[in-house]
C-alpha cells in the first residue's frame, strides 16, 4: 500500500555525560576520542554503528560499538546521569538534563547528521478525521524549531541548522 510521509522537525542528537563522569575520565575533545570512553547509544538509529560528525567542511565517520546499546533513550539518559558513561540522546530528552546541569554537552563544535521525525500513514487513511486532527496538532505545535532545541541553540550547544542525513 502506498504511504504518505509528512516531515515535522529534524531529530538532533547530542553527546553528553555527567559532571562526575567527566571529572573522573575527562571529556573527549574530538569525535575520534569517543573510542576511549564508555558509551551508551541508541540501537534504533538508521545509521546503525556508523556515526558522521560535521564541522564546516570537515567530516569524521566512525564506527562505534558501545558496551551499552538500548532502544530506550530514557534509559540512556539515566545511564549518563548516573555517571556510567558518555551517551548520545535526542535533544527532546537531553534538553532538560543539560539545562539542569545533570548532563554536560560534549563535542558542541561538531554536528551529527539528523533525520526527520515524520508522520507516516497509509494513503487510504488520508481522509480520516482522527488522523487529520492529529496531523493538524503536529503542524500547529511542532512548526519551526522545537522549544527544547531553541534552549540549546540559545546556549550555543546546538547549531541552528541541522546536518541532514543523506
């Protein structure tokens, strides 16, 4: 069946760790240094274990094999806050921990590729009232830069323009 996809907003991700972890192990100053740290990563990213970092025209591609791999971004946030390692979580989850100081953003001069959160539904459902109300709600409340990203952009921890996944 034919599907319809409507892009809503890019999913930016941020590497971060707790102040306690950083006091004990230090912070990576380059993406290549991530291999020296205990990592917690999300298992559901489209790129699997390949990570692309962008800074201007410079691109670093790494294959990261973390000891902690999970499909729960909330578990990763807890792992990071507990001082267990460096985690990469979506800004939607990370923002409150970064603003509170429970987590510290890392590699902020580098961007990760992002992908779009999209509403995907069957072509045959496009006229459903509930679906249309849901899509309308998404469009009204998630237009432009998400609030949780704007806070990080204002602090200089996140770039205004996401690097899109190619």
